C-alpha cells in the first residue's frame, strides 16, 4: 500500500532522525560512510511501531519515500540492500564527497535574527559535518523559510575557491563547505524581492 503525503512526510522525518542524527535510538549501526542494511532498518523501526499497534512499513514504501523525497535526502547503494542519508549528519560520519569547483555564487537561506552572528563568525557547520549551500535562490529561500521570513545570503564561492577553500557536492546536489568566512558573504535579499542589503549591512555594523 502506498503512503499518502502526510504518512510519507512522517516516514521521511523518521528516516532523517535515524540516519542523520540518532541511529542508536533504534539500535541501528551505521558504517563509516553512513550505510546501514535496509532489512535491519525496517525490522527495528517496525518492532517499535508494533509496540504502538501501528502498521509496519514495507520495502516498497521505503523505496517510495526515497524516490519522491523533495530534497532527495536518502540513497540506496548499488545493490539496493543498504541505505544512508546523503548529507546533514550531526554524528561522526565520514562520507567521501566529490570535491567540485562551484559556480561563481552559492546561496544560503536564513532569517534576520541570525545575521549578526553570521557577519561576525561566518557560516559555521555547528552540529553538522558541513555548511549547506544551494546553487539557486529558490532552494535557499525554502530552507530559510522554515524559521520565518527568509533572508538570502550570497556566498562568493568562486573567490573562496581561488583563495584555497574547498567545496564538495553531495549526491543530492547540496553544496558543502567546512566554513564560510564573513568576508565572502553578502545579503542578497528577501523572498519577496526586496533588496535589504543596505539595511542589514548598516544594522550589523552598528
């Protein structure tokens, strides 16, 4: 049986929780590249669900969620027997991402409350393994919009590369960096199209 949108969303969030942040909560072990057997994952999830009298998830539903996830957060290995999150881990996972030359600009979505810290310390990875950046404004706006009215930051990625910084590209086309210093960041604008660069440039320097 296929999942409806609400069910698929809940399953996707659960997969993110397990594969990106807390596998041990479901007695899941990830290898150094973040992979875990599909059979073990489903067995452990469904054991927990059975205790709450919920219908178990199937392999077909898992494949459906992986294929239709809007950000392609998950991947199967070449055999289809293992699964991992593509990026966004807050646990010690050493996925070997491909080093790539980025476009001239990359983008990051945030909200106004974080701008002072960003222009002081830059974009930092915090509890994640990398800073996440987007190749287009629309994706950055969606990310920033999760916390309020999004503010779009432009990152001068080409200049960073020229100065020796490295960029990586995840399997689901998220650009990754270890750190983005503030001197490479500018406020591009808000989602409604208002250019707020001058406003915030004055505010964070005051």
